[in-house]
């Protein structure tokens, strides 16, 4: 009963979330400062994205690839973007689009 498209997509989700995490942690604009003290990102954030995907009901998304991609996008934004100040949102959105464009363009 496994959908091969969903199985292929799972690896892309994890790779994209990890690429996004690697980018965020390597950029000085996303480093913690006295004002941005909550800009602390770690691998647990990637696991939160995956956990959010795993919370989906399998029967709802088994044949709804576009919906699953939307959930992935939502989870990345919930985990990473929600911490950011407005001034850093454009940088994050550009990074998200660059790192996750393969997943989003192929299935959205």
C-alpha cells in the first residue's frame, strides 16, 4: 500500500530540511546576538520538521502529494521562520526557496 512517490519524497524532505538547517547555521545573519538571543538552531529543529510530517494521517496524504508538500513547507516555516525577526524573513524565504525548490517545483 506504499505509494512510491511518497517514499521518494521522504528522502527529499529530509535532505531539503537538512540543507536548510546547514544554511541557516552557517550564515552570520542567523547567529544569536544580544537582540536575537533566540536565534539558536540545532539538529533538533530538523527532527521537529520530520516529526510534523509524521503526525500527518497516512490515509489523507497517501495520494495527495501536493498536500504533503504543503505540509512540509508549513513545518519548515513553523520550525525555522517563526523565530525570525521581520528583517530576516526575506533572507530565510530566499534560502527556503533555493534549498527546497526541487521538492516544491517537482510536486507542487
